[in-house]
C-alpha cells in the first residue's frame, strides 16, 4: 500500500460520505414539507442534477480516450451526446411535463391507452438501462482496478457490490441533491487536470482556447511518426457511420427513460425549457474539455513516452499494465517504444493522464473520485429506472395489483440487486469498450422510445397498435443490426454496430405511422389530451375550444 | 375559466413551432451539415484548428447551448405576450408530478 493509494482512497471515501450525508439530510427535510417540494426544484439545480445523471462513466472515463484514438471521427460522440438535448428540450420535455406522469412506461401506457404498450415500454426501459449499466460497471472496474492495482475484473466485482448497495439503499429518495454534489465533484475533477496540462504545454490556463495549437501541430508530428492523421476526417470509419452514430446518440438522448424522468421534478413547461438549457451548459463544460484532454494526452504520449527505451519507461506504465488495460510489446526488438507497439485502452486515458503528466497525488485521487461520482450517479438513476419499471409498471400494475407497499419495495430492491449482479457478470468480460456498449443502449432508446414519444406528443392520430408495432419493430431492427454488425460482419454503407439507431428509428417511425393509419383512431379524450399539449398549462383544449384559467 | 378565441391559441402555438423549426434547421446545419462536407473545410483554419475539427469539438456544442438559452428566453417573451402567468402555471401543475 503506497501513499498514492491512501490519498485516492481517502478522497473517494470523503466524497461518498458527502453523498450519503446529503441524502440523509434531504430525506429528513422532505417529509416535513413534502407538498412544497412538489412545487419543484429550480431549473438551475435541476440542470446540474440532469448533468450528473446524464454524464456517465462513458463521458468521464471513456470519451476523451475514444477521441484520442479515433481523432476527428471520435467527435461524433461530442456532437451526438450534446445535440440530443435540443430534440429533448424542443420536442419532448415540456410536453411530457404538462402530461404529468411518473415514468416513461406510464406515459406510453396512458397516452396509448394500452397495457400491452405499457409492458413493452417497461421491458424496453429494462433492456436499455441494463445495457447502459454494463458500461458503468465496467468503468468502475477500471477505476477500482487501478486504485487497488488489481485486474479490472476484480475491480468490477467490487464495483458491483458498491453500486448495488448504493442504489438499493441510498438512491430511493433525495437523489436530486446528491446528484448536484456529484456534478460539482466530477466537473472539478475533470477540469483541474485539463487546466494544468494546458498551462504546462501552452502556458495558457484556458484549455478551450489553447489546444487548437496542439491539434495544429499534430499534422507534422503524425507525419514524422508515420501514424494516421489526427484531424483527418473519416479515417477510422465511413462518413455514413459518423452521421449514423451522431443521429443514434442524439435520438437516443431524447429517449432515455432515466433522463426524461428528471424533467418531471421541475414545476412547469417553462421550467423544463430552462432546465434543458442549464443542463446542456453544465454538460458542455465537460464535453468541450474532452477533446482538449484527448489532444493534450496524445501530445504528451508522443513527446515523452514514444521513443523511450522500453526498459526505462515511467513507473505509471507498470501500474496500468497490471490492470490489463495497457499493453506494451517490443514488436521489432529494438528496445525502443514505438506508437504502434503500445495498445492503450480508450478507457484508461483520462485516469492515466494525470500520472502521465506528473500532476501529483491529489489530482490523481480527485480524478478517481470524479470517475466514481460519474459512474455512481448514472448507475443510481439507471437502477431506479429498472426497479420502477419492474416493481411499478410490471409487478404492481400488471401482475399483482393488490401487492402491499412493503412487498413492492422488497421487489424493487431485489430487482436492483439482481440487475446489478447480472450486469456485473456481463461487465467482467465486456463485449466492447465503455463508449461502444453505451452507444448500444442509445441505439435501442433511439429505436423504441424516441419514435413512440415524438409521435405520441405531436401526432394525435398515432394509436396503441401503431406504438406497439413501432416499439417492437424498432427493438428488433436495432438489436438485429447490432448483432449482425458486431458478430456477422454485416454492414450497410459502412455503418457499424454503434450506428444501428438510424435504421431502428426510421423503421419504428414508419411502422408506427403505417399501422396507426390501418387501425382505428384513438379515443376522442386521448386526442384532445394530445392537442392540449400544444398550449401552456394555463390554456386548456376541450371540445374544439380553448379555455384560459 | 374563460373561453378564448381559438385563433389566439393557435397563433401562440404557431409562434412556438416556428421558433423550434428555425432552431432545428440551425442544429442540423452545424452538426450534420458540416460533417457532410467535412473534407472541403479541412484546409480552412479557425483559432489554429482545422475548421471541420473546430466545429465538431467546439462550434457545434457552443451553438447548441446558445440555441437552448435563446429558446428559453424567447419562449418566455411569447408567454408574456399572450398573458401567460408562470405563477398560475405553477399552481395548475402542482401535484401533477412530484419529486423522485
């Protein structure tokens, strides 16, 4: 056990104590003024909570590494994961807020007046959140593995226990303020290394302004090393793959059940619009920094590590080789490390960079705490989405309508623990890197919920049969494409598994429209309810007339 | 509760939709549009970045954030113009969904 381990561990424990303290404090306060709380959280705080809920291990740990390895092609993640907030805030959030239900399956079940649609939506929520949480667990495995200097698999198992415990006991209530704290910690942890690297390399502390110079220098450096050009577009995938991935991430964002739920915690449609704006500003702080992180890390690796004698590599390399996420092989036997001889996993770049850049123990520990905050806050949201879909929408609404409150709570807890353990088992041998696994969750959300929600809100003619057909077709097409592309080598226009959402979303949209037209239109009251979503809360649509309160 | 002319309500909806359509067109151009023609921008530079890289890493995201804030602000003004009071809205929606 070295000092680094102790420093990292104490920062992580201190941050955990903070989250638990906040959860306990808010729980006590909420019972006293329960009804006032119904008036809502301010859009500013809700923006931070959305940002923490949203920014997962994929954003924190995986994204900068993905960009570093893919160059320009990795920017699809940056634009995709931010651009989706426009679809969400313009097309869905205010309207869903006015409709006022608790969960996404509940909206779908009531809007389409169908228990079948409700069950399918609940199953989709479970599938999406499950796939997504595989990425989170695999991410916490990387962090814990590095911290304890053990294999990432062992780290994942420890992560499973932590997250199952956290979500089952801590995550039920008062989660908003915990997430606000998690946002503050994760953004500080992300910005400090970037600012210091920027200062070290360019003399300018503002990374967003300074790293352009570094990107500009890559052209020459890459040529000297004979590696692929960093800023050259579409070297690692086709242009259609880039566009399809970007679409998948955008539409998936607008259909993610655990993020939509956060828009129900504000008071009005107006507050929902402001929440969306604040959320993207807070998210943007990290997303604008990720490409800077990537550029600085790549620059340091090229300048300080590549070209060194393999026997004299810095100490941090050995620690990462122990986790199994960094491999160094002297392919040509000259004793000198070439860029091509280093296999660096996307998922360790952010975690390793503070060490690579010699930023000191405190920063390394802080980054570990930030990564855990990102993984925990998202895993907490996901596990609650899984348990409410199962315990509320399926078990209570369909299977046992007269189950007692206690019984339902027990089922909710059991489903959280089961889901975490199952996801952990898959994460032991992750079928891809974190960003890729998470992109599959987005492909499924883009293919099932996005069409059902957008049509449900904007097209009153869409009916139950259409929604059911749409969700099933979307699920089948996106899952089928992911499997065929990943394991069967199948592709259309060079689009690989991560871009599957474009096919699923289009197929689901068509299926919904065609089947809706072929079957009976929805009831008069539902059509009026949908029409009513055009107007602010004060206006009500009834029998072809508009009333104002 | 008093009845209002449906034309007024529809005018409100049209203004909001027009705004959304304009914003989504800009959204499409700065993301999909630039990517579509990325090769033709790569010799232009902006703040020492190749332009297509700048748009992907910073330009598009900054535009998205600005659009969301403009939308929130302009929508508030539209609400004001049609006499919508936020306090009344809060009362009406209270209890329709609670904290999670």
